[in-house]
C-alpha cells in the first residue's frame, strides 16, 4: 500500500488535495495518477527487459479507460485482450493489431472470426477452439494456453491455472494439440500460462514456467521451435498497510534465468494487469450518512458495490481513509457501506476512523485494477466519472452517465403502451 502526503490534514493525490478533486468533479469518482502509472509500467518492463527481449502485454480487463490505454500505448506496452470489445477499445486508443494478443475462454466462432479478421494473434484455449478456428482461417501464427496445474490467486474465484479449471489445454493434451495445429496448417509461435490473479509469491510463477520450459523442449525435439514463452499475469500487490510487496526484480531475474539457461527461446511475454494500474487510482466517495445501529457504527457513502464490487464479490480488503481528516486521531470502528439495497454492500469493515461526519471524503485505496471495469448499473445508478491527475492538474477522462442513457437500448413493446 502506498503512503500519501497531506497538507493541513487533507490528503494529497497526484499533487492535488483530494477535497479539491471531489468538489470539482463530484463523487463517486475514480482518480488516476499518471506519473505512478508510467512508473509501474517501466518498473515491471525493466525487471524483465534487462535480461531478455521482453514484451509487456497489459491485461486491459483491469482498467480499459481510453486515456489510461493511451498512456500505456505511449510507453510501448502491448495488450492482453479477452474480448472483441477489448480489442476494438485498444485499437481506438492507438494500439495496432500486432501489439495485441487475444486470450479468450469459451470463444464463439463469431468472435474468432472478428479477432482474426483484424489480424490479432490468438492464444488458443481448447482443442474445440483450434478445430473451429481451422474452419475459419488457417496458416495463422498462434499460441496455446496450457493448464499446468499450478494455480495461485487472492481468492478461489481467480485461480486459473489449477487442474480441472475451465481455462486452457490440459497438460497431458498439450503436445498433441501443437502437433494437430501444425497438421491443420497453423504456425505455432508461442506457449502461454496464466496461474491466476493477485497471488503474492514468486514460486508458482517459477513452477509454471518450468512446465512450459519442458513442453517447449519436447516440442523442439519434435521439430517445432517456439519464439516466445508467455507467463501471463497475476503479480500481486499489497492492499494492506505494511504488507510486503512482491519483488518484481527477483521475479524477472529468476524467470528469465531459467528460460535462457534451459531453452533456445529468447523472447518473454508477460501480461500484468493489477500490477500496472492498481495503486495508480483511488476512489473518492462522500460520506452522506452516519449511523449507530444498536452499537454497530456505519459510515454511509455514495459508492456501493455498483461502483467497486471487489469487497462484496471476493471479500477483498481495500484500505480507506478520510481524506479531509488525514492523520487525525481515530475515534472508533466503523463499517463503510454504500447505497445499494443489500446487506452485503460494504466497501470496508471494522475500520478505525477519525470521527466521520456527513460531507467527509472517504478515500478508497488501490482501486485502479478491476474497479471501474467491474462497475455496474445495479439499482439503476449511473456509472461514475474518471479523472486523471498529473503534476497538480486534473482532467476528466470519463464523464458520468446520465440516467436516461440506461434506457437507450430498451424497448417497450407497442402493445404495452396505452
Ligand atoms: N492474463 C490473463 C489470461 C488473465 O486472465 C488475467 C486476469 C491477466 C492476464 C491479468 O492478471 P493480473 O495481472 O491483473 O492479476 N476481477 C479480479 C481479477 C480477475 C483476473 C482475471 N484474469 C479481481 O478484482 O481481483
């Protein structure tokens, strides 16, 4: 978790008082620090690139705002996309198709056609997908997502590499699938794994990479030379105070070392999402109500799980602070709850806070990954604004929805209108 400065007990973010941002743009609002975004990209890229040819394919499911994509585009990033929507959004932000790799699961024929029509390379997820793709288009460069049996993640819901999950080609079928791909006329270029999301240790990355290395060498013996190994995403970040951070330099050094020593492959791809965007962004939400419910104290705010679903969905911890009472003595324990009509609508539980009052600005930390991108219109609430701050200046990068826009695609059958 990052530490922040304050001025006169007001938290500063990207060189601006959070209260000023909230007053200018309203709440709830996601606020992203451009400088930190560029730093995170450079750090993870540098950790690998100093050892071997490296491509970072930012997993844009974490945050697909066009301005954020544009910044990463300017840094030289590539993209990991999971849908035709993500592919097109990234192209809108300036990414050419050769910088995008598509790794979908349960992919329809329509989507396979649309993605390959655009010239985007596919990481094939199943034998069914391979056979269906062959009927649409052959002689394409491809890669395969292998389920190595090594999984990791902050919650069972996001462990993707374990045996029996819905993702990827089971290990025992891997070699046969590459041979079949060649028979069908494809040109296998790489091998891919994604262990899961938000794990905190280097070990599962090493274990999964070792398995890819063995497969790569077995394929070489059978006449297939791969150009790249893609180790997926999943680098965890610390959400709690004093939580240790995964050492990306160590990760880069250890992974590239075994690839360089044990294979002839000279290019690595990685697909971090969370690592690049998580701590670039805070969610500002205003305290609208304070309640003592038979001894249980609540800070009622204007962002609920429609705005940030991670605490309700995964039980995730996000640190919270009162932005206009930063560093003041805490008075009691509170739950921070939103406006959604469900008891599980919590952003935080049992947090000691400094005398929360109506009008205060509650800052939710580490909201840049899977924050806005998982927000919804539940309870018919409009999607909120996004703001970019850089060197003390703030710019709107997404306006809030108007309520009317939620009706845009709906139709009332004529016979129901009187
Ligand atoms: N590559 C693939 C194939 C993926 O499926 C994912 C994430 C990533 C890369 C990026 O993983 P990251 O570096 O961000 O951990 N909504 C959940 C996380 C779901 C991740 C899904 N796949 C959350 O809020 O924690």
